[in-house]
C-alpha cells in the first residue's frame, strides 16, 4: 500500500482514555517528520465516558481538510471499532487492545490489516496509570515506519512539565508497543520520508491569540464558552510573558464592558465568546459604537439556538453579528478562512478598530477555532496603526468633532485639557448629551449621519 506521504489516521475512545494526548503526540510526530498537518476533533460535553475521536491528516502537500477515508484507525475501545470500522480504506489498518477486544474479525472487512496489541499485559508494570494509549501509539509508529526517536522527543515535550519518571515510563511503554508490532506484524504501506521542513502547527484560536499579542493587545476578557475558551486558556498561560492582562469575568456583559473600558483607557483590548454569549453582549456592542471606542470581539460560532450543541460546529450567527446593537453605527466584521489567516486577521482587526474607532467582530466557527494546521512562518512584526490621537496643540478639544474624514482624535483619560463625556446617549461634538434637548428626529438623524461617516 502506498500512501505517497498522505496519511489519514483516526483515534477514538471515551473521554478519559487518553485520546486527546494520543492525537497530540501523533500530530506532533508527523509534523516533526516534515509533513503538513490538518486535524479535526469530535467530542461530547462529558468529562468521562461518551465517545470522542480525533482525525489527523498528514501530507507532503498543503492540508486544508482532515481527509475522508481512514488509512488507519487506532481504537481505544470496542465502540470505536463499531462506529468507525467501516470507514477504513481498502487494505488500511486497525490497531486495538487485544486484551480488551479478543477478536475483530466480525467488526471490519477481511482486507483490513488487524494489529492486535496486548496492552493490558504490557501495562501491568505501571499499576493503575492509564497508559494503553501510549502502548498502542508505539505500535502505530512501527506500523508506519516512523522514527521512534522523533516520537520519544514528542513525549518529552508533552510530559516535560511532569516528573522525569512519568516521561521515562511513557517512553518505555511506547517502546513495548513499538517492539511488539515489529516482531509480530508487517508494516502498513510506504515509509514516511523525514524532511528538513519545519512548520509551525497551531489551532485557529491559538493563531487569534498570537495575532493579538503581535498587535500589542494588552487586555483580554472572557467568560469560558466553547469553542472560544482556548483563546482564554492560551492568553492566560502566556499573560506574564507578553504583558497581557487577562480577566475571566462573571458573565458576558461584564466581559465586553471590561474590554470597552480598557479601550476607553487607551490600550488595545479584545474579548471572546460564542453565539449565546454574544447575544448578551449586543447592547454593549452599541455602546462601543456610540462612544466610538475601539474594541475587538471574537465570536466563535457553535450550533444553536440557545445552548444548542456546545461541541459541534455551525455558522448560524451571521445575521446576529451583522445586526448586533440597535440603531445605526459603524462596525466591521471579519471572517478568516484558514488558521494562518486567523493570525493576520486578528492583528489587522486592531488596526481597523483603532483607525475607525469602532467595534470589530472577528467571526470563526468551532472547526476553524479548534482544529490544527501547519502554517508558514508567521511575521510577528505586524504593522500597527493606532489611529488618530489628540496632542497638546488642540486648543479647543472636541472628542467627537465633525472632521473631513469623520474620525476625530482620541484622548486618554487624565490627558490635560482633554476632558469629555463618553456616554451611551446621543451627544454633540464635545460629548454633551443631547437626547433631551433635540427638537426631534430630523436633528438626531443628521447628527448620527455625521457620527457614522468615516473615511
């Protein structure tokens, strides 16, 4: 069987069986062999049990999808074979724990190569530590003629923050699976060529977070909501390294109001949520529009309505995003297509928000947010445009002055001689509220038109 350096592998099991770390280790190993990666994860809203699976495609060419048929299925339990066994390609392979599943002859076609590994027996030396996934992955490394040294290096990366004993134990267990497959089975297909090509492998959400850091974002707020949560996780774990203040708020109303407040104070700010959370943010989107305060909002869509399907992808929020906030005010909506575009789109979102002093909404979905891709080297030195700011030469400062471009210079709180009111009511050029003094709608319309027209 010849894969021509294009492989599709699926790992399946229940939550808690190590499927996530297995997928991560296989993905990193194939990436370090110089292949381009695209992954997809399907999971349920359960900490234990249920059925989760991860698909990894590795190719010499660009990989923008997770692929179709399976070259190999790594099954951590019987249910995985029953659900996915029929999708294994002709002459593809199945790796499974033969101590838990004695026979698979009635579960998959006869042309499928079956690699039963007695993982329970091999794991006896490690007590109750769940390690069958590492043993089976060791067998996979042998079956595809991959480099065990590269895989061992990946295990050191993944478990590097744990005790050295844990790292050694996993490498030893993987070696047992690797040796067993080599002694008892033939390899599956063509040897994967190791190349010198090194590419960054990140998810869409990680790219968004990294793009924000490159754009000098200094504040991020969020309330955990799948599939936007991993932006919060990444920025929180790197907040000290990059000087970003990260706040987990009590709800989405607080989230966006904090971000708007940070933008009002003069720093670049961002917040993130999904459809249900964005629905709660809608009025505050209008607040950012009325006060002409820059803020970047990440809206990663999941299936709705209401709580919907938290762990499934959908693009059902487009009209909600377009119509967020009653009345008329400028807002910008961006929609990246790939993980690499997520990085540059996030960075440019801050420039647009500062330049036009309005909310910018970056729309993703669960698939783009959570799947991993190999990307080219990212240019971290992105262009930064902070827009128009007031200086000491402005003798009669008007925060909302009607200018030729429609964009008036901003001022930071406490800046000498630059006092103004930033309120949610309609206002004049200085920020004075005029909602109670306007003669009627015609005057309001004219004022709003002038506030909206920006070049």
